[in-house]
C-alpha cells in the first residue's frame, strides 16, 4: 500500500511495521478507506476470545 499510494505512510506514533497513516484528499479514495477500516476491524475482532467477538470476523463486511 505504501508503495502504491503516496498518501499512505508508516503509522504515526504506532508500530511502523504493522500500522499505517492515511492522509485524505489525495490518491486514496473512499472505497479503499472503507476496505482498510473493515479489514482492520476484522483483524482486531478475530484476535478476541470467541465469546467476546461482537461479529464473525470471517464474514463481517462481506455482502451476501
């Protein structure tokens, strides 16, 4: 992502390897931002104990 979009840089005040910062108004469109947010949410939820997962991380964000 960082190589393809100049508006995506290593995470500000975060682990630079696993986190990114997305600047608005440039090469990143709304669809990509939504995909990134959904993917991030699924990763976080997937790391929770199954009893604490508010949604199924394998199906969340997929349209039926």
